[in-house]
C-alpha cells in the first residue's frame, strides 16, 4: 500500500490522478486509445488497456468510497484531497469485484466547522495556466459547505500540418461541492 497525503501531493505539484504514478511504484496510468478522456490503470501489470464503457476494469478507482465504474472521465484532477491510497493486489474483501489488480482510493477533505480557504494561480511556458480555489464555510447548527474549483490549460506543443490544429493542448475544469451535516452532540 502507498498513501500520499494532501500535503505530499501539493509538495510534488501533483494536480491530476495520472501524475501519482511518479510517486507510487508499480502503478501506470495511460489514456485509452478510443477515448482520450478515459484513464486506464495498471498495478503490477494488471489492468485493462481498453477504456470502452462495456468493459470492467481490473483496478477499481474509488472517490470518497464511491466506485467509479467506468474509465471514461477517470483522468480526474486531485484538488483539496486529504489523501490518495494505492492498494496493490486483489482487494475484493474490502472493495468488492473489479479490484483483482488493486484499488485507488481518493479521499477528499470534508467540510469542517472552521471558515477557511485558499487560492493558487500559476503561469508557465506554452501559456500554461493553473488556477485553484477552495473555500469552506460553516453555516451553524452542524452544517457546513466546502467548494473546490480548478482550471488548467496550456497551448499545444506542436501543430498538425494537414489540419493546422494544435497538438497536445489542454483545457480542463474540475469542480466539487460538498455539504456536511454533523448534528450537535453527535
């Protein structure tokens, strides 16, 4: 098992689930050929190279305990995350089917009873932009909300000759809104 805390993710500038392969041995992410927005995951060489909707994956991805049943949209961003766990080997006892190769468990930060927030903006070459914002607002009586938003984009690294279109460009938006309720005295 490998566990990466939110602080470790921030220190290593990991903002996307595919980037954790650099910090976790025996883990490989790639985009499926048929669906570029999908993410195929391999742990110790076990996984499924096909990202089709009809195929169950050998490595299960869980976000706050909810199974992401298909690889489409699996190239998710990691913003305001408490930790990411990479569990190797069959995990059927804890996580059920489709975890014969292992499981990746993403645990997001929960709403708390303290007002807090953060903001980050980065700019780099190829007009690379990373903008992040997180806010946690307690509403009283045990109710709190937490919102996180991230925008990433950069220009292409090349250009196709035939279509005059950029190659390798990126535009990605990620948002999460969480409501937490903890009754008084619980």
